C-alpha cells in the first residue's frame, strides 16, 4: 500500500525527467545508499568483503561498461577480460612510476588508458558487426593477454611474471597492500561503483545514449536521421572500456593484490561479465547490478548449501554452478530477454496496481 503515485506529480520539466520521478523510489534508493555508506562498514568482516561485496562492486562496474557497449549500442564484445587486464597493468605501472600520487587518480587514469585502447580496438566496428565483431574483440582478448605475458616491461621485469600492488593510502588509511581493513576497501570501491552508476545513468539518458540506442536498433536508419555512426560507436567503445578499465584496476589493486594475467583475466572473465548482463538484463543499469549480484552470490550459496550442509565434493558443486548458469542463460534468452531487470519492472508495476487486476 506504500507504493502509490497519488498526490505525486511534477510541476517542472526537470522534475518530470529525473531518474526517479516517483517519490517512493527516490526515498528507497537514498535509503539504500545511506545504509551502504554509513551502516554497512560497521558490520563488515573480511569474509563478507572478500567473498561478496568487493567482487560485487567491482564486477558491477565492468557489467555497466559492457552493458553500455552491448546493451545500449548493440556492439557485441568478448574482450572484457583483456580490457580489464589493460586497466590492471596500467594501474600497476602508474603506482610504481608515480608513488606519491593518490591511488584514486591512478585508478581513473588507468580507466582513461583503457578507453584509448578500447577505442583503437573498436575501429573495426565501423566496417563489421554481429558475429564478426565478436570475433574481432575475441582476438583483442587473446592479443592483450599474450602482450602482457610476453613483454616483461609491463610487469617491471619480475621473475615470476606477476604484478603486485604496493601499499597505498587514502586520507592516511591503507586501501591496497596486505594490511588493509575490510571497511576501507569496501568504501573505496563503493565510491567508484556509485560514481560509475550515476555517470552511466546520465549518459544513457542524454543525447549520447539516444545515439547509442539508435545505432543498436537500426544503424542505417540512425545514419539517415543524422546520427554519426563513427562517433556513436567509438564513444560507446571508449566509455565502455573506461568502466571496464576502472574495474580491472580495482580488481588488481584493491581486491586481489597480485595478478597473473593469463589466470585472472583470461577468456573466462570475458564470458563471466557477458553472462552477468545477459542474466541481469541488456540495456539496463540496474540489470548490471542484478546480474553481478546474482553471479557473485550464487557460488557462495552453493558452497554453503552443497559443501557445508550436504557434504558434496567441491568439484561437483562447481559443475553444478555451471549447469545452473547455463540453464538460466537459456531460460532468459527464450522467456525473458531483458533479464532480471524486466522481472523487477514487472513486479513494481504489479505492486503499483495491487489489489486491482489491471
């Protein structure tokens, strides 16, 4: 009975075009942000942060980036893992070359470097699309992983071939290195996730987002009505790669601390982020959060239920996870192509109409 629109009206155009025009939605999302920023740090444990919250926040940024490219602009990409590696190695080189600069700026600059690389690899999208573009981005994935493996300059000529995040602080509090506190790393990643969501939401609702969606729906018709396909596609690759690069930098510096590119940023990482936006919902910022939350929480739930409670072997539980994810992808592609985000929208519409049938 709380979710009603009676007496909730707009008197100006900015009010009518805001992200959450219904007052209840605004209050609900403000409450979620307040709980996430003020209350959750006090209840954080190392297990919760490392198993759920850090992967969720970082993968959500990567899913937002891929959703901009694939869900909003219609350009299929299988190189997300490689672009995350670009962000990770760019952040590492910046951290070691400029130790006095804040890690906050290193992460943003790593995203900018990844945006340049993504724009370069997005040039084939001007000539090819669909399956052929997917193959081109897949080639970028393998090339970038090979490059970071073979060129020792990227890992500062380390004998192990790994990159290790040095200790860095923000306002005197360590956010990278072995001595970090759980709440500090959580809040550091939360700032980037909230910023990425706000930026992506405003971009997709503006003129740039409308150009992306016009290219996605029909690129020839979009070009006829005045949309520049060169600018639209390359900006989609640039913005998408920026978000993915930021997530890769956070994944390396804050979450893992040490990375070997072939193991961490292989093709499986690209497919994992792609599965997140398919399950969560293409063309939806909320879908990026829903898909990343689902695929991060699923292994934890299966481990608790299958291994701890039922006593199943861990390899059986891991294979069972693959079966569930594969089945859900098939189900969503057939029954609900817009994923969990559409189910959430339908549930809200039902709640707004309840108890009336229509």
